[in-house]
């Protein structure tokens, strides 16, 4: 049935089930609305969120007025304005990604959603990398993964299995059983592999420094080579995961019945929408990074707490992604919510972290993956707990409560962790195809003819 304006919004209801796919394609071919109406619908879609666009202008203008000399605490305003400005921009980017994924197909939805959620974190951490804040970058990578698999996953378990939230035959359900999809099982295994890959550089530094005490630059050189090789291998694993997810096992991963067929505005309009929001987020993220660093210095917060807790919680695009996952759990789609959360964490470990190492490699910022013992320990324990919880195909609110408490314990530990000063190791001319032996010690032995003492 068409309305007075010629819209065919209700035509799908009157069609037989076998013709739904044909009608969906027909809807894509007919675009009765103009781009002006596209824009107006975007603004109406989230009135409360898009109202925050008024903070975009002061967020851009205020840092360029150089008010630091007259007002020492102006970074508070910079933080608030840019934080609020990123919220509607992230929401607009999410809308564009949803429409574009509906145009491409259901198998691309999870990949694009996770990528949009991680993009702002990539921009923020890239700026911190360019400033030489290596400790914050490493902590932020782990903080994003930990926030996803403990805090967000815990809230998802609580919302999806709370007795008053789920009802069967009008009675509250005491627990929830769900089918573990192929991607959930694969993602939990890949997270364990990512932990192994991220642990190796940290374990190497702990093992190598006591052995070679004459020149730590040689250890740094070897550590750079190991980090670069680890980044390349992790990106290859991510490529294999994309082939697995989009090609060979797409029929097992995608549940077409749970795919929300959004009405497409226009694929070109979606790309322009995403590009415009990306540009705005990039501008605001630069000021947000510097204001968070000044905020940490003001309250004497350590780099570990800033990277593990503050940055992941301040990245609003991930917050919107988390909200969507929790909303899926509230609609009795716990397995879909778990897939979204694990997909975001896997992308952070296999794509974002290697990209940051590669960017530092290209621009002469020697970012290595030598996490400290506390960071790598809590990551391993969190991944181990998540693997246990999703393995039994059952979810209840107590498991979610345990995950939330785990995140609180991690935050407390990093709150009291002393500030880690960022070291600026020199760019060494390292040969990646050979071991960088202690040349000083070898030459000393050669000069004395091997007769020492």
C-alpha cells in the first residue's frame, strides 16, 4: 500500500514470504526522496543526540583562540566541548554504517559496526602516538579490550538474563540458554591467540634485560623487530578472519532473520555521511587527547589509569556501539550481542594494535608491544574468564555481575599504579634478519684475544 506521497513503506507486509527478498531489492532501486529529505531524516532520527551538534563550533574554535595563557583551566572546556561534539558525530557515522551495511548485505554488518566503533579509538591513539605517549597508547589498546570483555559484556549478561527482563509464558525466566554461534566460538579462541602474540614481546623484554646488562639498546632493537613481526602476523590473522567471516563460513555466522533491513537512503549519501563524520571526529579527537592528558596531570593520574579506564570510557563511538549490543541483549538476542562485543575486541587486537605499531614504524615513532606485567596479567585472566563463561551456552546475571566486578578491580589496581614515564628510545638501524648480538662485548673479547683474567 502506497501513501499519498508515493512511499511504499507498507508494501512488504502485504507480500507473500517468498517475495520479501524481491520487494527488498525493489525498495533499494526506488528512491523517491531527495538528498534534502535524507539530511532532514538524519537530523530527526536522533533529536536529543543531534542537538549536541551545537557544541561542534566551540569545540573547533576554542582551542585555536589560545586562551591557555589567560585561563589555566581552559582544558576543562576543551574536554567537555569535544566530548559532547563527538557524540552526535559518532551517532551519524553509526547511521551511515548501518545503511551502508544494509546495502552491502547482512554479512558485512558486524565487520562495519566493529570498525566504526574502533575508528575513533584509532584516531585518538594515533594522536597520542605522534606525541610520543607510548605508555598511554599501549594501555589504551588493552583498556579497550578489557572494557569490552569485562564491563560491557558483564552489563550485557545482566540485561539479557535478568529475571524481570526476560519472560516465558508470562513468568520471569531464572536463567538464559543461548546457542553459541560459530563466530562467538572462533572469536574467543582468537582472543586467546592475540593474548599469546601480545605476551611474547613483554615476556621477551623481561627475559632479555637481565641477561644483557651492557647495552639495553640492543634489547630495544630486538624488541622492535619482534613487535613489527607480531604486528604483521596479527594483520595476516585478521585477513584470514575476514575470509572466514565473509566468504567460507558466512552462512554459519550470519543469521538473516536477526538482520535489521534498514531502509537505504542512498549508498553515495551514506559514504558522504561517514566521510563527513569521520572528518569532524578527527578534528575533535586531537583536542580531546591533549585535554585528557592535561586532566590526568591535573589530578596526578597515572598513564595506566588514563589508558585503561579514561580513554575507553571517553570514546563515545564505542559507547554507542556498546549501547546497541546491550539493546540487542534486552531484546532476547544475547548471542548477537556477544558477537558484536567480541568482534569489536578482536578487531582491536588484530587490526588496530598492528596499525598503530605500523604507523609508528613508518613515522619514526618506535611503538613496541612490551606491556608491563600488570597489563598483560589482567588481559590474560580476563580472556580466560570470558572463554569459560561463553563455553557452557548459559548466561545468568551473576556471571555478568562477576565480570563488572572484575573491571572495577582492574580499575582500582591501575588507579594506584605509579605513573609510567614515556621513554623515547632512539630509532635504531636494526637488521630484522639477524640477531642483534652485543657487539661491544664481542669486540672487547676480540681485542684482548679472549684472555681476560
